[in-house]
C-alpha cells in the first residue's frame, strides 16, 4: 500500500463509486485502520488513544432517522429512538478480541404507545466490533435478538453506523489543540462495502483533560455492485450509479478512554441505483440520521 496514494485519495471518485479493484488496491478489506497525523497541535499535548485495560460501561444512544419521502407524503416523518447499551469488555483479554454492546432497554420517542412491547423484544440485540492492539476499532457488525421483529433491523444498522462513526481510531502520538489527523477504514454502509475517510481536528482540551474533536466523515462505495433481497430476479443484478454518504459532528472524550463522554453526529446518505438488465429502472436511496451518545458510567 502506497501511503502517499492513500492520503491523496481522500478526494475520491466524483460519483462516489470506485472502479472495480481500485478500493482494494487502496485499502484492502482486512486492513487495519490507517492513521496519518497532519499536525500535532500546540502545547500542552496529550495521548488520546485508549489505554488498556478497556472497561465495561453503560451508555445511551439517541437516534433520529428520516428516510426518503414516501409517495404522497408531504414531508418525511422522523423516527426517534433511545437505546441503552451495555458495553462488555470481559472478552478483551488479547488484541483482536471483540467488544460487544448489548441493547438492554429501548424507548421510542415518537412511536405509538402500543409499540413498546415490540421494542422491548429488541433487548439482547448487539453491535460488536474488533479491538486492535493499537486501540483502533473495526469490523462493526450488528445482530437482532432472536425474539425481535426483523423490521427493526434498520434500527440496529443505524446504531452500528453511528457507533462506527463515533469510535474514531486515534493516533498514538501526543496531540494538542489545533492538531489534525486523517483516518482511513473499510466498513459497510447498508449492504455496501465502503472506504471511509475521517478528518479529525482537536478543537479544545478543557478542565479534566476532556478533549473535544471535530470529525468530518466521507464514505465511498468500494464497487458498483448492489444487492437488495426484496428486488425481483428479473431486475437483478443492480448497480450503483451514484453514492454520497457523509457525516459531521463532535466527540468529547477523556484521553485513554475507549468510549467518548458524549458525541453528536449528523449523517446523510444519498444514492442512486439501477437495474443492469433494465437501465430505465432506477431507484433513489436517501436518509438522514442524527445521533447523540452519552456515557453513564465506565
């Protein structure tokens, strides 16, 4: 992997979709997160990277999801949900182990009261991710509890994407206010393999050494191939014609901690796909997600 090519490729393909093989040459699927420090910032400087041992914790994740407008609907209806997550670090005895965040409680802030029993069945759903020796995280994946309605799979996908965006891999060098670094990772957005670039700036280090980071995230589709399970065989295969996915927000963390104290992000997805067999059949995918994270105890 050519590091110079890597960091020059932050401006990706104009349509947001890499040509076949290009993404894998840039950053292989199994590659660890890549970090490039552009500026170290001023004194005083602190090491932000998590330091072992990582501990278990409880946190709240708020999600507001607005999907593309349905036909005949004047404006999309936001869906607001609050999840309480238990982060279990008991399996983290060695590098490459998995951290699991388990849903222990779910509350709908916009849905009807009779939705509560269905949401309760989400308890036991998980978001899991790999913890590298460097303290970086990757391979985020989600799973529904066995009793949960499959219709809530998109909610867990949104939770997984939010956590993957908030848990930024951090450099091992000491940084101060004004520092800037870039992180490149391989992830999945919906069923789409993506190359993700995060530009991170240290905006403040306050009392108690709480550091505030400003994070801008851009995702590029690794290929034009696209699969949807509910699309008829006569329309398959599908391909991406355009893909735009980005997020922006702030993260507050205590240096050495593996979870932020709090975080707030806005995430946008806008894509277009078509049938390879029937080029006149196209679909648009659009969604916006606002997420907030609050750590209760660690």
